C-alpha cells in the first residue's frame, strides 16, 4: 500500500516540501506520497489524531504548530524537547515521535562553508522559534560565544536563560549589535525581515561587519535579501536559507526512510521552483 507523508501548517499553500519529498520518493522508488494539509490551530489535535489513525508514516509540522503540537505526540526527542518545537514527526509502530531538524539542518548547511563552529564568535539576530532552534544546536558545537540581538531585548535574555547547553552569551539590542558587528566571525539573521514581498527591509545596518566574516540569512525568498546584498558590499561571505531548508528536509527524509538523500538534487529542485540560481 502507498505510504502517506504530509506537512501540516497554516498557511500551507506555498510550502515547497511536497515537491521536494515527492521527487525524492520517486527517485528512490519508494511507493509513497507527501501531501500538504492546511490545519487551523483549533483543529490541530484532531488533525494529529487523524494522521495517526489513517497510518501516516510521518509528517512535517510548520508555522504555527511547531510548539503547539508537542502535547499531542507520544514522545519527543531530547533536542526537540529542549527547543520546545517539533518540525518532523515519525510514526514509529503506531507511536508518534517528534524531532526538530531545523537546527541540525542549519548546522549541516553551515558546514558546507564552515566545517566547525568550534571557537567561533557568533551573533544571532532575532529571538523567535528559528533563532531558538539554531542557538541551541550551535551551543553544543563549542563556539567561543553566541550573542543574541533582538528588537525586544527581554526576549533575547529569556532565550539565553532557557538554553540548556553551556555557552557564553550576551543579549543586545539591534542598535548595539550594529555597532559591535566587527566582533563576530559568523552573523545569522533569523527574523522574517526582508522576506518577499517586503524585500527592501533589513533588520540592521551592516557597515561595521568584519571583512571575511560569514553571514547567513535563513530567508530563501528572495534568494538574495537586502541584508545579504549589504553583507556582500561589506566584504563578507554570504549564505542564504536554501541550505537550511534543504537539509532540514533531508534529515526528515532520513528519519522516515533510513536514506540520507541527494541534497544537490533537492537544492536544484527547490531552486527551480523559486526560479533562481544559487546565492
Ligand atoms: P520565527 O518563529 O519564524 O522565528 P517569531 O517567533 O515570530 O518567528 O520571531 C520573529 C523574530 O523577528 C523576533 O525576533 C522578532 O523580534 P521581537 O522579539 O522583538 O518581536 C523579530 N521581528 C519581527 N518583526 C520585526 C521588526 N519589524 N523589526 C525587528 N525585529 C522584528
């Protein structure tokens, strides 16, 4: 019987996960299909119960359900539990187990350019869900420090207080971070500022950036945000959000099938959908 996989979120119309995973299933000759389902917040419990009842083998979870889904799962792995967010669910013999592949997906993408985050001076811009997954994942990689810069400094402080892994961190306003950018080897932009259609916005000015620093923006639409364009002008190396997106999907696919898929194929497929080329 054809295996069912899914992604649930609201909105879900623009998700590229179905195209990416369906292409992988056919290329590995796995008899499975991956469908998007729009699920409203108030229907989340029923949707999870329904997916379990019909024997879905696994599914992804996206905005706004990544945290709210946790009480409806049978089990949550340690990293996802500490992050407090699940983006991948595996049906393990009738038990639904939640994982977070967003942070590890970011790390794998980063490692294309920076093999190890050990000893690196890092600043994360933003203190929302994506920042949290990336922060907790990188905290385990022995960086020199990971500072958090956010519009609301209290949220940056709360994020630092929540981190279960030992790491040197300080919270900054965006204005203070802007002045101190020269301190960092790695700058990671995790807010939605600059995402289409608001492409002329950026969270902070990058003129104080250290030359040869590595600057990541987790946005991939557009492929080159205003933030990344400014980083290039300041002499930095840049990376857009495609790698994180593709690797979080690859890690989910591996959990469902035991196969770590062809990431280049996934990247090409996603770029084709976005109608662009690699940044
Ligand atoms: P996600 O889960 O995708 O990370 P989120 O939890 O809504 O999204 O977090 C959004 C992040 O973008 C937060 O860091 C938010 O800053 P606040 O904590 O101050 O709200 C940041 N953000 C959103 N709009 C912003 C804006 N106009 N200027 C600066 N930061 C903004």
